[in-house]
C-alpha cells in the first residue's frame, strides 16, 4: 500500500480494482432547509446528477450522483453520493468494504 505521506502532495495512483457504494456527505446540512445555499454545497461534490426526493427512488446507479432526502417540510434529512471506491485484496465490492470497517 502506498501511504502518500509527504509535506506537500503526491499524485494519486488509481487502483486496479474498484467497486461502488454510497457515502453520507455534507452532514452539517442535516436539519436545514433545501435551498440555494444547500445546493451551493452540493455543487462542491461535483455531481454528475442531483436527485432530490421525499422517499421515492429508482434502484439504479449513477456515478457521482448526489441524492438529497427531504422530509415533508422541505428539511434535509440526509445527503448521499454514489461513489467509486478502491477494493483492497480480499474485498469483493462496495458492500464488503463497509463490512471490512467492522473487522
């Protein structure tokens, strides 16, 4: 494993094996109204698509899509981004990567 310790920067080397999962992001926006300010922070994630929903979702996957979950009062409950992750040896997919955190 390359550990990238440096006092400036080292170019990232993309892994040979990747998988996909979703990560919770922008936690500090929870409980806030969905508005232009919140969307400005979503922009920082460089999404390919944005989905804002009160619960109904399709079961597809879009690289780097951001999903904003709202309650009935237009308040943000959660924000997730669909991401590509590196897969270490012995980890088959994104779900297995989460399980590896617990071992």
